[in-house]
C-alpha cells in the first residue's frame, strides 16, 4: 500500500491521465479547424453545428447504456469497444473525404464513444479508497492540459498538419496507444462484469445502511411503484424556487461551453486574430481551467454557494463582453475569465440543488440533462446564427444575456437565503 492506496491505483491513474490528454486532440480539432472543414466541403457552419450536436446527443444517450455494459461485461471490454468506435469514426472521416462521411464518422460513430463515459469513475471508485476526490481532480486536469500542449504544436505546423491528418492522428493514437494500454494495464474490479451476482443487492444494502429489499417490497417495486417513485423523485422540483435557477444555470453553462468549445477559435479567426495569439489563448484556456477548478472549489466551500456561483457567472458575462468588442487583448482576457469558470459551474450548481432537495442520484442525472441540452442547442444555434448574419456577434450577445440572467438568479437565491437566516434568528428582546 502507498499513501493508503495500492501501487496499481497510482499507475492506473497515470494511464487514465494520458488517455485524457489524447482525448483533448479531438476537442482541439473541431474547435480550430471548423472554418477549414466548411471550406473544403463547401458547406455552411450549420452543417458542422449539426454534426457536433448529434455527436453530443448520441454520447448523452449512450451514457446509461455504457453503465449497464460496464456492470454486465466489465470496464476493460467497454473501454476496448469505446476505443475501437472512436478510431473507426476518425478513420471514416479521414479515408472517405465527403460531407456525408464526416457526418456519419464524427456525428454518429464517434458519438457512440459515450458508452465509455462511466468507466473512469468506476475504476477510480474501485481502486481508490482514500484519495478518490484527488484522483478525479487529477484525471479532470488531463483534457485542459492536453489542450494547452496540443494547441501550439498544431498551430505552429498549420501548413503541414491539416484537419484530415488531425483525425488520422486521433485514430492512430487510439489503435496504437490507447487500445494496447487498455489491454495491458486496465484491470476489472473484483465484481465488475457480474451484474447478475445474487449477492450484490445484499452487499449494497449493507454498505449503504439501507434495509435489504424483501420479497414483498421487491414485488411492489416491480409492480405499480414506478410511477409513484417517479412522482416522489421529481415532486421537489416544483416546491423550491432555487431549483429552476439551477436548471437554467446548468442549461446556460452547457450553452456557454458549446459556444466556446466549438466557436471560440472561429470567432477569433473571423476577427482576424493572429495565429500565435489564438495558440496562446487556447493554451491559456486549458491552464486556467485547471487553476479555476481549485479557486472556485475553495470559494464554494468557504462562502455561500449561491454567491460564489453569482460571481462565477459574472466573470463569464465580463469575458463574453470583452469578446464582443474584439479588443487586442480580448482573446487572452476571455481565456482567463472563462477558463477560470469552466469547471466550477456544474459541481457548484449540483451541490446547491442537492442541499436544497436532499435528493437522489436520479435527480442529479435529471439536472445534468439540462447541461447536455444547453450544449446541443448552443452548438446548433451557433451555426445557424453565423449562416444567417455572417458573424458571431448575435451568438456572443445571447451568451451575455443568459449568463447575466443566471448571475442575477444566483444573487437572488443568496439574498433570499440570507434574509431567511436573519429572520429565523431570535431578537435581542426575545433572548
């Protein structure tokens, strides 16, 4: 044991971190080469938006399927299948140079990679006992740091490294590095792939402190209770004014991320920002994502969560306003402000909702759907707005508006909560 964990756990963490860095390559490709792809295929930005949105939608729909596959067949087999799907999608895009092939390869096949979304969490949960939060933080840093590393390399060799070769490199890394590393280093958990084990329910009940389901209660669960359970899970949403604010905030966060992930580079290119400045902005965005996760993680634990989230979305408003005016330093300043808020919005909103609802994992999953919907709609709207107006100003304006509404909503939640606390305190006379 090393620092309370098995040595294998830390080696596994290093392997998963490398996988996260490799995944950042596809993130960079779609962000940086959007204009080149539309020119080569003679299509509008709405075509790229549709492909991106379909990819996100399929990935979201595959998440619960992937969880079931992990329980049934084990983590390693699901990771192998996910890697093969990703490499296949990238290969289709490279070898069949056609818009339909791009739509199928990237929009559909690569979206199926979403079946592997639960594998990292499952591995960390099994192999780490005392440092799970640290392990997840380290893994989450891989993608932004990978973006910071990849961006200047590809941009400096822009003439030689086209978007087609970027997809080819993605496929080659998947087959040549990720697949053999998965087969050699990834180990399934002791009970992984044994979803039919009859002992599992009793073990889970004992571990969670909940009474084991008897034959009678199990029969009730299988009969008329699904509707009652559904009603019990979602009834609290209609009783607290805080939850609609969180729902809209998560949707806005997804919309903001969809805008930045897909269009930040295109916005800079349309404003004739030099390539070196774009490379610096992308690298800085990746670094600030990591730094901001620690800063806002600290704030969310030290001050009112609603107040911290109001400040977070206020930073986003300021960042998008700088992007609107296209100042000389707008690319760098936007990366600093938005990057710092990139990771904190989702866990902060879920924490606030969880403390308000005292809810379940089902409710958390339902809330995350709003974030996914925001990303899908944000990507779609971006392409259609550009094709309609010939610029990104209207898209930036939408982001400013909805982020400002969220900041105001969280500020209202904070003031409301503080007023209720002050009203509940006994007065001096009563004391």
